[in-house]
């Protein structure tokens, strides 16, 4: 196992981040809510009271769910945000893409490195995060990151930004087969590939 880093931000999406503004959608980070702790479950992310949880929009039971079975948990890295800011500017602050778990890492984490999944050390014991896949970037987030005019048709700069944010730069989706509580400061390790 390789030590990756520690959790420095936890958050959930209370609703969609892509807002249907006619004639096109736009990205709006207003529904990203930072929290001190999160619960991972096989159905997705929960926060708040256990008996009346606040569900992430990718949770299976959210009323406007974006759950697909492979995207219940999302992960990002501070090193990726640093690289994004170098290219796109300070507008892209840590966590603005809406991932649930942000891990302090000083470099780019490639998809191949995460084939075996992750293990997070919690107060209750280790938690497995598995089936890690690339979270494909969207045009709406790319336009927002560029501060691209809302009324302009996407051009090559938007296309190039989508490409740049792909292959894990924008982050990853995964799932947890366990129920567990994650907290700021929990240590994360990379599990070996099978």
C-alpha cells in the first residue's frame, strides 16, 4: 500500500450543479456544501443527522438523483487543482468541481494508480473505496472555469479545456461497499491493483 495523503475537505452536493438555463445549461457551484464529516454508504454519500440525512445528489435515494451505480462517491486531489489553476486561473478553487472527498496530494494522480482502489483510515477502522473511474468533465464546468461568456457559442478554448480536465484531472468517481464516517484528517492509501 502507498500512502497518498489526508482528507482536507469533505462536501456534498445538495442538488444539481448544472442548471437548466434556456437555451443551454450552465454550471453553478451554489449547491456544494462543505461539512466536517461525511458518511459513505453503498448507496452514496450522506451528511448531517443519521436519522434525517442530507443526501448527495448522486445518492441513490436523492429525489433528483444522478446515481448510476458507479458514481456514489467522488474524489479529487489538491495537486490537480494546483495544475488547473496554473492553466485556468484562481477562479478554480479547491473543491469547486463538487467532489465529496478532497485529498491533499502534491502531484497528479493518474487513473492507472487507482486501479486497486483506496483505503481510508477512520476512527472506526479502514474503509475501502473501490471501482475508481474517471469523472468525465463537462462543457458546463469547462465554460465556468474559463469564465466563458454565457451567451457565446463554445469555441476551441472550451474544447481544449474539456480535454485538459479529462483522464482524472477533474477527479474520479467510485463506490464504497461499506457504511462508514469520514472526517477531515483521515489518512488515505492506494491499494495495490488485483
